[in-house]
């Protein structure tokens, strides 16, 4: 394996790692927002129903 080859492999591995972390963070943020929206909606509905 040539030095350039291993460097390329390392860059690809780093790229995959960062994109995986990014996707996980995005999914986590989206889930958190969805939970927040559901909670707000639930609170809103309960406020309207209860006198």
C-alpha cells in the first residue's frame, strides 16, 4: 500500500465518520423538535379542553 493510498483511505474514513455524526445529530435534533411540537400541541389541547 502506498502512502498516498493510506492517506486517501484515512480521509474517506474521516469523511464517513463526520457525516455519520452529522446525520445522527440531525436525526436527534429532528426527534427533539418533534417531541417539543407534540408536547406543545398536547398542552394547547388540554388548556382548551379544561375550563
